[in-house]
C-alpha cells in the first residue's frame, strides 16, 4: 500500500510515536534508552525543540512537543535522535538494517484538558505494559522531571507546559498532574486508548474540525468522530492492520499524518 502523504500544520502540539523496526525490542537495554534521552537533549539545545513530555519503552518512544520554532525543528530533531540512537546500537551489536520504522506518527493535541490527558497517558505507558506499578519507578519518562524539575540537563520546558495547560503557577500544575496520574491508576491505567496513537488530531469538536480544514483536500477520507469526552480525526477505515485489541500493542503500524 502507498505510503501516507506528509502534511504540516504550524503552531500545534504534537504527540509523536515512533516504534522500532518490526516491533523488535531494540530499546530493551538501559544504555540505549539513556542514549535516546541524551540525543533528545542535544536536539533541544541544537534546534530549540520544545519538549512537554516523553517516554522511552523497550520497543517504541513517545514524545510530546510544541511547534513553536518552525516546520523544520521537529523532523530535524527526530532525524537526529533516531539516527544517532540506531547507529550506535548497530555499531555496538555489529548489526545491519533498520532500527526504526521509517516514519513516526504525529497526532495534533489541543491545549488545556486534552493536553493534560495526553500527558498522563504518556506517563502511564510502562504501567500499562506491566513493567512498573507507578510512573515514578520508570526513569525514562517525564513524570519524575515534571514532579521534581531538574536544574541540569533539563528536557521539559516547564514554563511552556504550564502555559499550554492553563495554570497560574507551576505548583498547581504539579498538583493536578499528580492527581490525574493517581486517579488514572485507580480507574484502570492498563486500558489503552488508540486515539492518542492512531488519530490525526484529538481535542474538542471545533479543534478537530479546524485541523481538518487546515488539511484541505488531504482530509478527504477522514472525518471527526467522538472519542469519549473528546473528538478525534482519523481515517474512516483503518488502511493498515488493526491490532489495537492486544494489551501490549501500543501504536499504529504505520503513520497517517506527518510533515517534511
């Protein structure tokens, strides 16, 4: 099947998911997860990537970013991080071949409540996978950094995250974030929600319709639909293998929406 076309809509918040080639557990070693985070820090310093949250698992990554710096920042950052991480792994293991799937998936997320929900969904990734009982136990996600901001090697843009979530101060953000995580743990954190990893956009009906309008003719074959208390924009029919029912299946097998 033909590869999905690339699109770009400026000024959005993007939830990016990128999986290892053929869903292999190529990030199972801590040194490779740390290396991915080191290159994420380099991308922030080099390109000005605005990071809101992140999670590195054994076979895929989640990255929540704000497009504040222009159309080349995010793709250049992903190219740097993915390329250097895969190259180092292949050299160390005397391995040849692709480390990542060729395209990452990007979902536009509305600021405010929907962003907070996405933030928590990313935090709970390894809880859903059964690796930990609380995100504070997984050092390769942004939960700990949000709750206890760093002074050195800072990844998350705390000020921008606070603005996009609509909080007057960072302490209130931390309290709400902690409360949402605790509530999700009490009410079924093991439930996967494909809208965060398979949709083109998630938010209010107006937000999703605006994304659809911005896509123009490229939005043909897609329609907004309700997803709990949110709306999402996605294909009318899944163009690829539908395997979201599996508890361990985390992200769509192919991209639907990204840009050069």
